C-alpha cells in the first residue's frame, strides 16, 4: 500500500518583480500554511519521504511544514521534476519514487496537483487551493503501478478560517 500527500505551495507574493521560480510566499501564505500544518499532527504516517519543488514558494511552504511538525528541514528533498504545472509530468515524478518508501509527501504546483488528484483520487476537487492538503491511499505496493486510489483527507485554509 502506498500513501501520497500532495500539498500545493502557500499563496505567493507578487510584491516584487521576480522570475516565477523565485517568487516567495506572502504573509497570507505564511498564515494559511501554519493553520493547515497545525492540524496535521495526528494524521501523518509514522515514516515518510518529503519532496519539494525547487520553486522558492514551495520550499518555503515545506519549511513551515517542517517547523510545525518538528521535522528537520534538511530531510526535505528538492526534486527538480516537481517544478511542473502539468499532471503528466507530476505523475511521472511520483512513479519514480523508490518502493522502499510507502508514504510520500510532496510540495508542488497547480494545475498539476488538482489534475492529478482528480485523476488518481476518488473525490472530485474543483481546485486545490494554495496551502491545500490532499491525501490519497493506493492499494498497489509499487509506485510505478499506482492507479485510482482513495482520497483519505482534504484540508483547505477556508475550512479553518473563522
């Protein structure tokens, strides 16, 4: 059985002109990421691999995740293949995960994440928002054979705002 957690990077800042890959997260993004990750303590698997897109906003989101859950940020692996907006490229990256890891957490981008969760999960999601969390469980024992799984949990910032 394989478990996949997809987290879309937190809201990015457009305050200063920069290349897409260099955009940081905004104050709202920091806030949203903190409220999402504060809710995950009892939900995460005991062991997992963490991947992040090399984009600054994804890496910063992964850093907030690691701080909230007391995970060394150094254990987050920057995976160049996750800097994609295409679900086919995202699928190819995920299917290359080593089988010795049963649980993978990744920080990436839309449209790739929304399209991926709608293809592989069993719950239609119109749009995975920034800082959105989606967990999918697969019956398969090898990453390269995953297909339709079960959407176990979704958590979006709007669900936690008062």
